[in-house]
C-alpha cells in the first residue's frame, strides 16, 4: 500500500518553492510517497538541467545526505511519519511515480534510519 502525501502537508523547508542544497543546484520538492507495508519513504525532487555539465551525479552526490539529514528526517519527525528506509530521488522533470520516462535524467540514493540518523545504503 502506498500513501501519496500532498505537498501542503510537508511542514519542513521542503515546502518552500526552492531548496538550497550544498551543490547550489536549484532543487524543488515534488512529493513524498509513504509505503507503510515496506517501511519506505520516498522523497522526490526536481532539478531542471540535471545531468548537464556541473549537474552530473558527482556534482550533486553530497546533496543526498544533506537532504536526508536536513529535510527528510525533520519531515518524518514533524509529521509523525514512520519509516525504516528512505529513497531520495532527483529528476530533471516532474512525472508520475512508476511512469517510464526514457529521456529523463534521474538519480537515486537510499538510506536507512539508524539511531535517529541517516545511514547511506548503496543500491
């Protein structure tokens, strides 16, 4: 079972139009999808121009841990949501979860929550 969390329910900095991440990449919040049956919380973000020079995975890799610590964990806590696994994605355009977009650039990172902190889990 998946629960799509509306934009207005996110009571964190992610509710702002643009999120300032360490790389300087202009990033906007798209949605949160909670999967209570699996313990997954998926936080989806959009960054136009992702994959272009200066916006490759190596350029934005540090943003994932920052997002987990500074946006995702506070959002889970403030909203009373429970999760054991976090997936953060960035895409160059907004599209429906599960939709096939062969031309889209999309990066993912996974994290476990251990002792109240994000712990990177390689895919």
